[in-house]
């Protein structure tokens, strides 16, 4: 039986996103889903990993700037949308 994230850990992922300056809820949902899937996949490979170890391994795949690239792309898309509406 593979390990699954608890509801508390999922809430922690939302907090983790906010701590890394991701404030748009739709983007948080995508990132939390990505992080959760990655953590559970790592647990399938090595169930001895702790939640924190797995989280940082998955987050490390975003590179040195973390969520900054994803966040900037979202902000750019929103600016473009609002300029068109204006």
C-alpha cells in the first residue's frame, strides 16, 4: 500500500505556496496538485522518505528560482487579460 498525503499535509502545501509568494488560488491549485503527485510518486519509490524530504525534492525540480518563473508567467497573462478588457 502506497503512502498518501493527509488533509493536513495538503493544507501545508497551500501554505508552502503562499510562503513562496504564489497568491493566485488557481495557480496554487495547480502547484499543490503537482507537488502532491510528486511527493506520492517519490513515496512509491522510497517509502522511507519523510514528507519534508519529499517536498523539498519535488520543489527542487523547479530550479533555483522556485515558483518565480511560474508566478511571473501567471502575472503576465493576467496583465495581458486586463489590458484587453480595459
